C-alpha cells in the first residue's frame, strides 16, 4: 500500500517537472527574437514597407510636430540655383559595403531626433521628453528623487524601481506607444548603444563610461534614417502626386523619391532644402519638408543608396510600421495655400509580439497541462484504490459465506434446548 502511494507521488512529480521544463524552454528558447524582447544581433537589412506613421495616426502634416526639426530651408531660388551642380555619380560596390563606426549619438540622430529634438525634450504635449523616463532607470537618481520628496527608500527597493523603469523603456522602444512608432529594426547592440547615449543625454551619473560603438554598413545607415525618420511622413509606396496634388497637401511616397530626384538633388533636398513644383500652374515653392541639418551629405547619400538597392515595398514585412486605420489626409505643414487630403493604401495591421503575452500564454498552457496531469494521476490513484478495496472485500465475502450456515445451526440448537 505504501509502495503504491510512493509510486503515485513520484509519477506526479516527474510529470509536473517535465511540464515545467517544457514551459521554460518555450519562454527562453534561443532564436526567438520577439520573445526575447529584441531582434537578433545580426539584423538583416530589409525594405521599408507600409503606410506612414502620420497616416497610421490619421493625422495631418500641419497638425503635428512629428518628423520635423523645426528648421525650414531658404525660399525658392532661381531656376539656375535650383539645379545642383555635380555629377549624379553612383557609389561603387566597394563603397556600398564600407563599414562605419556609429555611436549612440549617431543612432539617436538617425532614429529619434526627428521627433524628440536634439536635447531629447520632445515637443510637449504631443511628444514627451525622454529625459525623465531615462533618469528613472538610475538607482542613484531614484534614491535622490525620493529623498527630495521627503521619502527615504532602501537601495534594494530603488534597484527594483530602476529595473522596472528600464523594462518599461525597452518595451516602449520595441513596441511603440500611442503616438510613438515601434523600432523593431534595431538590434540588441544598437539598442544598448542608444540607451547608453540616452543616459548621457539625461545626465545619469557614470553614463560616460557606458558609451558603446557599433559597426554598420552604409546601407544599414540608410535603413535607420528611412525607417525612423522618413517613414514618419512618407508612405513606402503609392501614386506619384502631381504639382496640384502636392499643393493640396499630398506627400510623395518613398518609392518615387529616387525617380523624382537625382542623387545630388536628393542630398541637397535633405540637408539644405530645395524648392518643389506646386500648383495648377507649376511654380517653385519652398515646400513643407523640413531640413535635416543634423544629417551629413554622406548619410543622405546612404538613404538614396538604401532606397535604390532595397526599393520600398507595399506589403508590411520585418521591421516595418504598418497598421489598419481609417483613410486620412497626409498633407499640410506651411503650404502656400491650405492643403487638402490624399489617401494612402491601407495595410493590415502587424502586431508586434509581446514577451509578456507569450509568457502569459505559456503559463496558461502550463496550467492546463498541470490540470490534465493531476486529473490523470487522480484517475490512476482512484483506479488503484478501487482495485485494492475490491481485493480486500473478496476474502471477507468468502468468510461470510463459510460462517453463515454455522451460525444458523447454532441458532437452531439453542432453540431446541430452550423448548426441551
């Protein structure tokens, strides 16, 4: 009996241990970037795809600060000044494979500065500052802030709060937010370098010693700028708008920019500003596009190189921003006349995987598996118990059959004696 009970306990413990190990493997199995909270270190270059972030938010260009640097170029020049000098040379294959060293400040310029500005303060109330969320990841600053508020806190508790803040910051970076797009194209090394610079920008103590550099190809540099800055306002694909449509507020898609502009024209447009033909009777106007003064001419050339070698795609893929929204206008800004609306093809929403969601799923599956195991174990135990009960009852029935006639004989004898 004791042996059977011990066997049942060992069997149940073994099955539960196996179920737990399977669940652990599902959560932490290698090679699953979405569940690890970051993409692989060797992130492949992919084409930009899907609608612009402003279209995703159903927001007009002139109703937002997103993607702008608050600097506009010079007024429309003469026809001679409008044509940049130089050959539309194309970089050699060796140049396209050239490896560059980028620091966290470079990654911030390419991915964040278009919305959050040079200082990281953003454009309140629409675009929040990154300073306080980054400071909340510092144990020392958390303790100092609590002391300033008149509340003492232990270091262990401060460590927990700082870790929670870092987790929330990483989640916002990977998955985006209500107004902030996700950045799934950033790999782990790039995220670490970017966070180190954000700490320096937020004046976190000791941040200077944490700065990291990453090696990137020129094509990868172009990918950073296009997916994080250009794609905020420009859809990946769509019809090429004419001068009147641009006057009305249409923004050309990324897929047409290399056809609309030569390489030198594109570089000038991005780094210094250039006029654009607008109106029913096309004339040169300043246009609405801000000047990205913080990008070098080489980086603007990398953008052109990337969009030529990796043409923008209509369908959403890895590392792209895409969501289903109601059609809305994409024009606006500071136009010569009030802008109208232009529609952009809608793309089905691609949900970014969440580590918390996956872990909850695994926990639910583990609970179901544990319930099934317990149910099977309970059924097995009940069956063994019934077999034991039936086995014990059989000899008792046999004994009862044997003793019952004897009992009747004794009763009859006693009656005869009493009668006599």
